[in-house]
C-alpha cells in the first residue's frame, strides 16, 4: 500500500518521494519541505517504511528518500547505514528540531499564541 502510493506519486510527477514514519513527521516537515520538489508519504511506522523501501527497490524505483527516527538504535547497536535512509541525529525528529536553529520556527508554527 505505501509502496504503491509512492509509485503512483512518482509516476504522476518526477518529484522525490520522502517516506516518513508518522503523521507528526509529516506535520513537522511541512514548513521545511519544498512541495514543488518532494511528495511526502507516511508509512505509519518504521517497519512499514523499511518494508516499503524494499518493495520499491525490487521495482527499481528511483527518487526515494526515507527519514527514520534514531530511537534507541545508537544505544542498542542497531544503527541503520543505508544510502537511501536519513536517520535523525537524536532520538526522533522532534528532538532533532529542538536541538536545531529551526526550533523557533517550529514554535511559531505549532505553538499557541497568547490571547
């Protein structure tokens, strides 16, 4: 299902497909990703994302990039090293953004305004 969505989007426009784990990743990336260049596909979990990537590879799909959370991979020694997968520097994307200069922008996008 996820791989099919990515293939259909890729066939309709030669944009890069960005596979992300969840809806919060898509929401956070919304203001950072150029929608003219990328289509975001939500995989609803790391396992689903990795399975979709394998299916896409078997179909020789090009233009696929995956973003996965590091979670505890650095602690348990299960670090993903793959040319098509970007692993967050910290536990997850939200923490990575918190540690970046983009944090103020995230606050302005997602934070509540004082009345």
